[in-house]
């Protein structure tokens, strides 16, 4: 695991409900359209969610993603999937 990925994993593992964070995550569409977006909010919980839509399926079709459920400042709830393109900063 790369140092940046390990740092992200360590921070993710230590997030607690109530922590205020900023998440910058990369969005890629096709092979050339790339941009990033920022989400700021309070951590409600961390989850590992199972899904089946993935281009490289496991032999038993079990694919999991780490997600953060956040409450934004305006009260909106949002879910962010954490991957190798995600950057998290505690505020």
C-alpha cells in the first residue's frame, strides 16, 4: 500500500461520529473528463457497504466499499464513497 493510501486508511479508521471533515474526491467520466469536488460536513457514521455493480467481480460477487455518511451544514445528509482518489482532512 502506498504511503498516501495508508494515511487515508488510518484517518478513515479513526474518524468518529461528530468529527467535522472536508472531503475532496476525484470524479472521472470516460477517459478524459476529470474534476474534483469538495464536501464538508459532520461525520454521522462509517460503513462498509456491499454492492454487486463492479467491473472486476469477485468469484462470489461480494464487493464492498467504504462510505462516510455526513451531515452538511444545511442539514442535508450525504454519502461519500472513499476510494484511492479521496482526500480527507479534519477541520
